[in-house]
């Protein structure tokens, strides 16, 4: 599962680099809305990958919580002989 999160992390970092380059171009030409549109699309993709990574990294914690909750409680009673 963490391998998938790592792939998403790499894709997110690639998108961040592309976004930063586009933003520099947009700063040079603030009237060109094509750059703004592309930046918005990339920002949405980055947010999606960030959400996926967070869900993937939290999944093992949820599994541990579920297994702990599912275990029967330990009793303090001593077995009768």
C-alpha cells in the first residue's frame, strides 16, 4: 500500500514543479488566463494526490484500531478449578 502512496507522492512532486514553472510564466504575463486555467487544473490534481496519500497513510492506523476494538476485553477473573 505504501508503494502506491510513494508513486502518488512522485506524481504530486512532478505536478508541483510544472505548476511552479507555469506560475513564473503567469507572473510575467498576468493577462494570459490560459496560464491561470492550467495552474488551477494542476492545483486540483495536486490536491487530489495529497488526499489520496493521506488516506493511504492513515489506512494502516484504521486497520489497527479496528483489530484492537474487535479483540475481546481481557477479564480479571481467575479461572475456576
